[in-house]
C-alpha cells in the first residue's frame, strides 16, 4: 500500500502542506516500512486545474490513500474516480501524521472539504 501526504518539504520531518493541488511535495510512504519517496508537485504553479493534475500524479504512482488538509471539488472527483481514499484532519510533520494514521485518528471524507480555487488564496 502507498500513502501520499502533502508536504512543504521533501523529508518525513517536513510540515504537512494543507493544500492538495498546490502543495510543494507529495511524500509517498509505505506505512509498514516507513520507506518514502519525495515527489515534487509539478501542478503547484498551474494556472488552472491543479487539483485534477495532482490527482493524476499520485494515481500514476499507485497511491491508495491521500492525507492532506483540504481537497476541492474537482480534485476530489478525480481522486474518487481513481479509487484514492482521502483523509483530512491532520497537522504537524509528516512523521507525526503517519502516527495519527496508524492510530486511526484521521477523518475520511466523502466529498470536497473546500470550494473551488481555495488553495490559490
């Protein structure tokens, strides 16, 4: 299984980025081994469609679970179509968030948590 956590940096000690489509990095983590790969989010500076583009990126990487702060409606629909579960309610470092995931402390959402274009503000 692979988990993607939105992050401001490329290490497990990096702070989570609450934005999905415009985060700087995705840390792709194996929750069992804690091995990870940092992937730069190329859609962060897109003029439009950042969320759906970011969804395609993590889908191509085989991600099954996304942990982030918020997801807009277009990104959520793209994630849902790819079969990626979305968990929110996290803050802190990626390492701390993985601990919350292990304890079942994060909330799975069934729809967008913010409106369109919220990460641009």
